[in-house]
C-alpha cells in the first residue's frame, strides 16, 4: 500500500509554525487542532524542523520559562520525511527506527501532509481486515 492512498482519506490540512514564534503559540495550535506535532517552516514556507508534544514536555521538564522560548530552540531540526510513493511498510520501519510519531510527507520540495503513527496503524489494520475478509470468503465458498 502506498502512502498516497492513506493521504486520500485524510484531511489536507497541514499545520505549521515559524521558528521565531513563542512556544506558547505552538502549544495553542496543537491544542486548538487536537494534533501532536507542527511542522516548523522558514519564511518561504520550507520545512526546517518539527515540534511535537514530546519536544515540549522534554523542555518543560528543564525550564520554567519554556513557553516564552522560540520554537527553534525546542524543535527537532533533523527532519525525516517520506513521499507519497513510499510504501506503508517502509514508512512504518522509518518511524519505528527513528522513534517518531509524525512524518512530514514531501512531494518533491513541497510539504503536502503530515502522517501520524495513528494513520499508519489504521491503514495497516484496514489492510489486515481486508485480508481476513478475503480469506473468510474463500473458506465459505470452499465449503459450499
């Protein structure tokens, strides 16, 4: 299964934040949209990092002034991405190996979506359910 088929079932909204914005703004966006990560973009809109709930909690444990700090201080700078042409198994392996729960999806140089581990798990479960349904049909037809 290709990532593009998962994206066809998702909202096309991609939430971003600038690197110089205060962390409080990022937290407000996460809460407002009920999401776990924001893509950090530069002035032209190119992805330069990601900030997740985990990043914020890690920083909050070390600093009492966390919410006034800029997003750039807390974000993960080594951005790992995938493309719509990647297959589900490859993306799952990438997310597992890198301990990330959100993966920006890039089409050439353009950010088109953010795939969450929940999206990946749902797609995998749907795929398995389809296989179970096929096997059940074959068994029932074989008994007739």
